[in-house]
């Protein structure tokens, strides 16, 4: 077998491993998010992300109560498909208004705070849709 055939075979194997790893990571994501939404809380759930060109990317799941305070925050941070969700305890107890402010330094790194702002934007959209639905009835 020639050099290029071996190289293509290796690249093909690496690609298959990436696909399998991505499948398991997405399965973990669906399981965590499904567990949160199945809890039936009266609050709102928002998911935000922050991508980095060379650094670690962040996916953040925020659960906010009706009063606007963060009840739970889960963060997945990493470069590989082996990253798992872990609690972001520094965000719990903060208000969504505090997280919305772009100029505010947060208790987490800048990428996590950007993901938090995006999650809050999603929470705001869901909250507005529910309010419009409630007034229409």
C-alpha cells in the first residue's frame, strides 16, 4: 500500500472516531437538557454558546426562576468530544439582568459570560412568547 493510501486510511479512521465521539457528546447533551426540562419547574431554560477559534468552546444551560434569578447553571467547556457538563455554581443566584449586561465583569471567564448572555437572550424570548400567549387567552 502506498503512502497516500495509508494516509487516507488513517484520516478516514480519525473521521469515523470523530463522528462516533460527536454522537456520544450529543447524546449526553440531549440527556442533560431532557432531564432539566422534564423536571417541570415553573422557570425558564436558556442555552447559550461561545465558540473560540483556537481556545475552548463553551455551552451553558441556564435555568431561571420566574423571579429572574438563576436557579441552576450547567457548563460544558472543552476542545474535544470528551467534554461533559458540570455545575457553574458561581452563576447560581445571579439575576438574568446582571448577566445581560455586556460591560459587567462576571464571576466566570469571558467565554462563559458570553454564553450566559446568549442563554439570557433565549430566556427573554421564551418569557416574551409566554406573556403574549397568556394575554391572548
